[in-house]
């Protein structure tokens, strides 16, 4: 289980759902089929634990309200137009 917003290197997977931890955001992508069986119950518990930890991180740190996303500053895409080398 990841520690939400604690670092930039943890990740986990529940079904085909991938959760990546970063200090300024949690990235979740993929999908999950929750079957009404033991496996689905276990996955639902993992999702519940994860969302509980994410909400707890928000509640423990009210400083997030004025935070600007750091990832935008690290964005590799510039706003500059460049010449197309193939034309």
C-alpha cells in the first residue's frame, strides 16, 4: 500500500488499476472488474483502504489548499512553436 503524497516513487496495482504516488498528486489509470466473489471482496477492501489513506492525507495537511501543482512546472512541453523539420 502506498503512502499518499509521501514520495514520487511508490506505485501499486489493484486488478488492472494502476495507482502511482507523487508528492503533489495521485495518478490512477486502468480499470477494474469487481466480481461478487472473494477476489472482488479483497479488491474492494484494497480500494477502500487506499481511498481512506488518501482522504486521511488531505485531512492531516490543510496546506494543500494553496498548493499549485508541481507537475506542471516539470512539464516537458514548452509553449514555444518550433519549425517542423519534415517540411
